[in-house]
C-alpha cells in the first residue's frame, strides 16, 4: 500500500516525486507457540520436536526523486 504526494505539495522543497509506502508479509497468522525465546538452531528439546511459526514482516519506506 502506498501513496504518492501531489506534486504541488512537494514542489517548494524541490522534490519531483515523494512516495510513502507500507508492505507486509504474513500479517494475519496465528501460532500456538507461547514462548519468549525460541532458538532457531535447536531442532528438538527433550525429544520433542519444536515447530516455528510463520514470521511476520513489516516494511515502511519513502521514495524521493529530486
């Protein structure tokens, strides 16, 4: 999702184009894992396999063209 500011708003700052955006991956995932810390290098603990939840990724950005 993104928004490009109108040119008349950015003209005074000598900016040709200014775009603000947000993107995300796996934003609506739920997991039954209730642990404060999970070691990704540890595949098993006491013979019990550990499962890892999907990771959420958020990214915000600004693209500026002068």
